[in-house]
C-alpha cells in the first residue's frame, strides 16, 4: 500500500496522475520499466541527498500497485514543467 492510499488522498493530485498517464511499458533492454516515450535523451542529474530524499518520498506517494514511479521520473517532469514555464515567460518579455 502506498503513502497516498494510507492517507486516503493523493496530496500530489494532478501531478501524479499526469505522470502515471504519460508512462508506457518500456521497450528494449528494460521492458519492465515504464517511461515516457518522448524522453529520448538520458543525462545524469546531480543533486544533494536532501533533494533525492524528497524525490523518493514523492515517488512513493505517487506510485500505485499498477504503476510504479521513480524519483528520476518525478525530476524529469518537474524539469519539463519548469522549462515550459520559463519558455512562456521568455515569450512574454
């Protein structure tokens, strides 16, 4: 049972639902690991232990028995959201 199920509500609302919806069964070397097929570039992302711990907590809360979410998938979606917001801001200015 996940944290979200234990609390009776998903405190991350639409974010978790949106991420789980984007993930599809993996192809190739890791078919058991769902991913977003539009994520075609893989890079290492440096962070401190506190940030990783928070991403792990969010991933656990968003995951369901049917769809596991990794901390790096959370990070990828947060980065995409931030860059889309930045692009909109730059267009306005």
